[in-house]
C-alpha cells in the first residue's frame, strides 16, 4: 500500500476507535480502494462495518437507494449523488459514519462540464453532520483513484475530529 494511504488509513481507524464509531463506505469510482486500505491494517474489523462498490447506476439505486431521478437531474457524478451514497450507506448499515464517492477516473468518460478526474466525496455522521467536496484530480486512472482515496480518508478524519 502507498505510504500516504496507509498512514491516513491508520489515523482514521484510530480516530474511529477513540470515538467508538464504525464505518461504512460507498465507493462508486475507486472500486473499494478505501476499504482495501483500511482492511489491510490488522484490527480494522473493529471499525469497518461494511463497504459497497456501486459501480453502475443500477447498483447505486439497488444497493443504496439513490433515486434514479436524482441521477437523471444531476448526473451520477454530482454532489447530490455523493451525498445520497453516504446517506444510503448509513441507512443500510449499522455504521455511525460513512463515506460516499463518485467520479470519473478515465481515461475516457469525461466532458467539458465533467472532466476526467472529477470526484465528489461526501462524509456523513448518523443523525448529524455531513460534508461534501468537489475535486478535479490530475493524472492517469490510478493516480486519480489514489488521490480520491487519500482525500476521502482525510475527509473522514476531518469529520471524526470535528465531533
């Protein structure tokens, strides 16, 4: 695992343990990379409750309850869908905190309005705070996915430390 990802994953697991919370992850563009980073670390099962990889739009709806109308109105890669993924992960798990992400990792699939590298990351706390960020990460597919995973872990840490 990349050192920067491992260090962030360890910090997220420690913060969750200190706060007594469990995580659920909905990774629509990284394909489970954040889950893999967390679960590479021994003892992660005390924190990681479950992960979803809703890669297709149908999976977003079936697994996490993202309304089709939301994706039609805003696109699958949007703040609204990232938030719905995070909220859906909480609704369909016993977790206290979640990460939802959606994006375009490339090399194709981008447009002027939604370029390759565009990623929305949302974190939510059951019954409380949620945050969403928009990023356009540079690089190839692997670099974009790693950057999204790094920032997703940082955003989780930010949510956990602000509580």
